């Protein structure tokens, strides 16, 4: 899918247009297996990381790296990163970047969507419930980095 690449992040500017920014290549070339817990016994899940932030590129890169390490410890291999540079604070679930992230997950056959918290997707609780149910219907687990847990107990995590 256009905009999602393995060696960086796709950044959206206020839901209007996206641009690619390269991240530190050494972080993308890391061998994540030593960080992963029992990766030989537990399957590694492929994931997409999505963040909505107004922070600078440097701070976003730091946050992405921290969450990628956290995900690796849960056997989630973050293959793609999407960052929404959301200066206007739009929390509507119907914004283009959320749709693009969902399409990327479906098209790439990813098993996990990693986000910081619910507010990266929506501020509305009923929309959040619908979003999580939709992800579960596609066999995609939603991982919240702020809590370090998967949404709900459906997966026994």
C-alpha cells in the first residue's frame, strides 16, 4: 500500500497529505529476536504501529523506538509505522489516516495494530468499541502501549 514502507514511517499532515520521513536505519535493522520472549516457542505476530501526535520528528522517532521495543517483548514485530501529525487535534475515527491504517493491516495480513492509547484512533467511546469489534472481526488484535496490554481479554493476554 502506498505510504507504508518498512524502512521508515509515513507521516500525515493534518489529514490532508502524507509524506515519508526516514527513521534511523540502525533501529529498523535490529535483530528483534533476542528481545522477544520465548520467540522459539511463541509465534511472532506481525504488526503495524500507528501514532497520532503533534510532537517533533525527533520525539516521535524516540516514541516509536520505545513502543517497538515494548512490542518486541510481547512478540509483536512492528513491520510498518504510520504517524499522523495531527496539529488540529481531529479525533474523528473517520479521518483518512485511520482508514489507511486499517487498509494496510488488511492488505498486508498483519495480526496486530499497536497504538499508544485509544485517543490515537478516537476520543469517542462508542466509536472505540466499534473500532475494536471491527478489528476483532478481522482477527486483528489491538495492543495499547500505554497499558502494555491487548484490548479486552478475548486473547488471554
